[in-house]
C-alpha cells in the first residue's frame, strides 16, 4: 500500500500534464526510501535471543518495550582472580567473568529498567542486581563519549553516537554455567504511551509529515530492511493508509475532510463473496503484563469462509487493546469486500490515491486506491473507509510464567568442622561453609579464607547454592544418642519463608536424609511440620550422628540443613587443631563482606570415640576392659566390622587421669588389686586422637 502511494507521489507533484515525469520521480523516491532487500518488516518473536551478526539492523525503540539487543563488543571470558596480598602471597581463581557491550536502540533512550538473563531476572524493578557485575548505560545521545572499558581495550574506540548501548563489566558467569547468558532489556525510550503519528514521523526521517493518527501504543520496536517494512505495522495497527501531501506522505486513519464528487460518468460496485474475507483474525503483540512475552488475541465472525489471518505487531499493547484491534481488523476486512470504480470528468483530478471522497452526497466515505487519467476522464478505484474503532473490552491475557523479582538480601554465613560426609579420607584440616540469604533471591557469594588470623587471605571460589539456615526458638534438651528421641522436638525459625523442610520415610532416614547441624551436634529428623511462616517443628530425632556428641542447644543456636549440594568444603593444608579460621563472604546484596570464624579442634581428622566401653571381673581377680571401635567411614555397614579408616589400629587408655597405656586391640586387662577408679579410652587416628570414651569403675 505504501509503495503504491509513493509511486503516485510524483504524479501529484507534477500535476495532470506532467504525470509521466511525476510518476518517474515518485518511483525513484519510492525505491530510495522503501526499497526492500531480504525482508519487509520486523518479525515478532520472543525478545530473548541476542544477535551478533554483521550488518544486523538495530531497532528504533519507542515508548517502553523489551529488546534482546545486538552484541556490539566483548572480551574473552577470564578467570575472576582474587589475589591475596598477605605474607603468604597466595592467590586463586574463583569462576569466570566476561565484559561486553550490547546495542539496544538506533535512537536515544531514557533508561533501562529490568534486565533478564536466560529468562531470569538479572536486575529487578528496584534496580537491584541478582548477580555481581559492573554496568554502564550509554543513552545514545549525539555527544556521548567512548566507554572507558572499550577504550582501554581498543585503539580509536568509537563512541557509537546515536546508538543506545549497555556495557557489562566483569559479569560473574557462575550463575549461567560459565557462559555469557542471553540478555534482554526493558527499555524506556519515551514516556509511554506514544502516539502512532509521532512514531511514524520519526521512522520516516522527514518523508512522513503531518500529525498522523492519535492512536497510542505503550511501546514499539521498528526494524527491518526498509522504511516501508517498519511503517507497515503502524498502518495495520490503526487501519490507516498513506496519502501524498505537500512535503511528503501522511499516515491517515480517518476522514477528517472528504472531497465531494458529483455526476459520475459511470460507476460500478464490486461485492466479493464472504469467503474472500478472513473468518478469524489473530493479533500477536508484546504484552507488558506478561513481561513482554508474545500475547495473542483472536476475533472470529460467523458465516462462511475458512481463511484465518495473523497480524504480527512489534508493539507493546494490553490484551484488551489487542482484542479490540483484532475485532477492528476483522470488521475492516469484511467491509473491504465491497469496492467501487467510478469515472468522472477532469474536475476530479484532485482525487489522488489516499484521498477520501464522497460521491453524490452519499453518507459513506470512500478512499481512492488508484487513479487513472485517460481521454479527459478520471477513473477512480475506491475502497470503503472504516474509521470507527471498537472500544476496548476486558480480555484474558492468558497465563504467563514471569520470572519472579525477589530481593537478594544479605548473606548468612555458617562454618563448621564436620566429619567427612562423603566417606572419603582427608589428610588435611578442612572447614565446611554454608551460606544463604535473608531473602529468596540470594544466589551465591565469593569466599576468602584466612588460617593465620587475617594476615593473608586465600580465594576459595564461590559458595554453593543457598542452604537452609535458621535458629532455634526453644532449647533442645539432652537425650541418648543410641535411641530414637521422641521426647524432644526442635522448634526453629528459618531465614525466609521460601526455605522448606520435608518429612522423610524411615528408609530415607536410614540412608542419611534430613541431616542437620544443630549447634555443634549433627541430628537427623523424620517429621517436619510448618507452624507459621518461617517457623517449623521437627520431631522423631536421631541424635549425635556421624560421631558428634549429644549437646544441649539453647534458644538461638544455629540450625543448618546439611546437604552436599549446598555446602563447600575448603581444605586448609597449613592449619592445625587450635587454629582460628576466618571466612569472608561477599554477595551482591552485601554492603560489606560478611565474616565468620571457627576454631579447629581436629574433629574432621579424628576417628569417632569408641563405644560400648565395659568392665567385667576376670577369674584371677583382675578386670577386663573391652570396647568397640568406630570409623570415620562406612557408617551404614552391617553384620561386618566397619573399615578401619586409619593407618593402623591403636588405642590410648588413660587410667585415673595419669597413667597411659597403648594397646593395639580393643581390650585391656587390669591386674588384681589395681585400684583404678576411672578409665578413658581414645582411638589413635592417623592424624589425631578421638574423643574419649569414659568409664567409672566400682570401688
């Protein structure tokens, strides 16, 4: 339609006598302005996949819309090195980062609001970042300067004036599988809504004049290989048409003025069958209520016909507005079945394509689609004008899976020297790190570890995904570690309500499920009941798991759900029992690093204390001591001795807190009349002594 109008622009400029010359001028202008290359207009697609191809057209953005952008510049992903500048001079790498620039719009914009990465929010509506990155926005002004990061890497770095682009500096890639994610941006180019007429003039770059339609859109992304391709959806949006006017073209959508034509020489009305009109129309659009995902609204008429048309609009519209547009498009298509051809005398030369006319004072207006001047007569081909838009009515936008915009919160950090959870031997001290956030959006934090009172720091990479962390609201009393504790319960408050605990079956409990660190005791629980938001009660407890000791945990004691996927174990080759270990964690939501400290006691390297320490009288009047060893490994072995787990089997027996005896078997014979009152037995591990099993002998 636009091509037809521009081809006749020369005729309007040249007048009726110079029609041939005017047609040639119009044809040249048409080719220069609207010449298509490979495709005519924008393609409506989910705005999630970025392009990096050369010669990719950049969109002109209007209003508020979501765009994926085009990769403009990048560096290679690089290790995120955190050097330790203490006396040890040690350093390590923690993940990878990438720096890059993404072009957003070929015209100036106001701001960028939300940013999505792989479909999840990287930046929330409040401007909060979910992953660590540096960010700068160049709004596309004509006086903007080169980005300092690009200038540092490239000689004669361009400023990309007139192009709005975003620069990410050292984006942490750990949350995206170690690769640069697919980004999309909520861009505010103008105060929404924007007039369609204003958008058309901006796209036309001087070729489109006049106020244009008053209809508005919340956003529009104009792209394509030609101006015609970028303008055509606007005509579909308003039901408008282009008309040649002094100075260029105008986009009209109604008949403010009509040209009255009388006494036609001949007239003909053509009414096409109803089957030629679509029976259904679908309008696809971007829906802000669906995070700018593609929405579709349908309109259907009764009667004959089988054709179904789809109108793709790269515009941000509400569901109600799109539904009204579908009904408008269907009604206009049905009215377009009727066309007229009239022949008039030379007085009708003013009737150019695009002009609205009335014949013999008829109430209905008609739009000229084609005009011919032959043998002193003007023949006009006319289309019915329908400029009465349908009022918007409530419409269902459908169910959208929008990325939740949750706060990141501050980092919560817990340290523990735990026995091995994987039954794998360790020859060095190590500390287990658990972390989470005070809000559900927390993802991870970078770790620094010091085992020399902060004189030097070692980068320990990132934390694991968020653990379930809380605190007791009531004390946990002591109970035997050899029986199921049904008398006590654990009442706790978790960090936020998105943290969940689950009941498990006895078989799962036997396999180690629902293991938690309560204070310094490892406890398993079978039943979990939520009492209120964040508040839980745990019951059916197994105490003193994996060789830990039953303790009384006061209110306020820590609670951490121990899972391999949510903890990081940091090896400390230079540390010894008694050394304090400090850890710093820095997450996106932390104003300053969060610190925690634990004093090593060697428990991770020592075997568990022996059990079943007994004394019985021997036939010669002496006393026979026996006990059963335990192992750091093989906790689920049955009907067979557990693996030793140490270089050799050796026990240290302390008699009355003074005399020590070393034996190689789990038994010791005390002679008659020994006078011993108290016995403590420890297993000698490869690297450390176990805790003591103690027994008081009768007098």
